[in-house]
């Protein structure tokens, strides 16, 4: 049976410093950096290989973004905020055009979802307003900008990189599931070992008797009733080993 592949939608950015960053389009906080494209994707693949096996199906679907997505550029004039201008009315503040690279995903009935990675925000554009996508996204971004504390150096984080592209990153799901199962098995084995050490520190390991225990039906019945009771019971057996 061929391996099952999941292909999360990845945003690749080339920065002025020469480094490259890569992150899932639906989760900009999961970002990996590298000296080039292959290094950034390799780091991100390592992270996803450890994260996806533990994630729910809804999270995996969100990261994959199964719909066809395109990269679009929106230029939005944002008001400049500083210590001298933040108390001025919004209409008196200077505005600077900022280019945002956004991932546009089609929704039901012709609607659109716009993923603004720089702000880790998603805008919804109804089917009747798709021709106004630029204006809708601009108003949403400006509203978020005013509601957030973007001043000084934080504004620099919004500046666009040299280049931005989107692509799919193939990850073998079968391999990830097996890796997750191996990790869970190691965790369970460690828990059992720790529990065994704890028991041995307060008790003594008793070996199974070589011969059948005779004439202890009443005691065995009483002990079975205690162990199977709905109330939690701790039973201590006192006596030499194999005493019956």
C-alpha cells in the first residue's frame, strides 16, 4: 500500500538578510528559518513530523488547506503611530502604504478567505463582495492595526520581504503515524518502569507459586470481591512467599 501524503500549504519568504523563512499558511507562528529554501523547508518538515501525529484531524486539515489557494498582494495605507501621533485623531495621522502578501482561499458559494500572514489574521469576504476584496481586507487590517499596539519597531515587522511564494510540502502520513506510535510506546514503557520502581520501593515482588493454591477458596473469593468493588481498595497480603 503506497504511503499517504499530506501536503500543507507553505508560505516561503526571502528576507533582506538573505535568510529564508517557511511557515504553514494557516499558522504563521510555526515558522522555520534557513540559509536557503531547502534548509527552511527541511527544518519545517522536521517540526511537522513531530507535531502532526499528535494533532487532531481538524488541525491537520487546517494546516493542509485542501482548497486551491493563490497568493495576492494588497497595498494598504496604514496610519503611522508614534509617541507624538498616537493621541491624535485617526484622520490626522500620516499614512504609509504597506504591501501585504496574502493567501486567498476560495470558500463556499463563491466567498473568499484571505490569510494575512504578517498579522496572523484571517479575513472573510462574502460572495457578494468579492469584487471589493481589496477594500474589505484594507478595512479589516486597519481595524486590527488600531486595536493592536503597533508602535516603533513592531511596525517594521509588517514590512514586506524581498519575495514571497507559496507551495506544497509533501509529508508521508504513514511514516508520521508510525513515528507517533513509537513515541507513545516509549512513553508508556517509561511510565510502567517508573511505576514498577515505585512499587518495589514500598513492597516486595512476589513470584507466582509453583504449585496450585489449595483450600483457599474463601480467602480468594473475599479478595476478588474487594478488588472488583466499585470503591477503590488497597489490599496488603502479609506472610512469606508461596505461603498460600
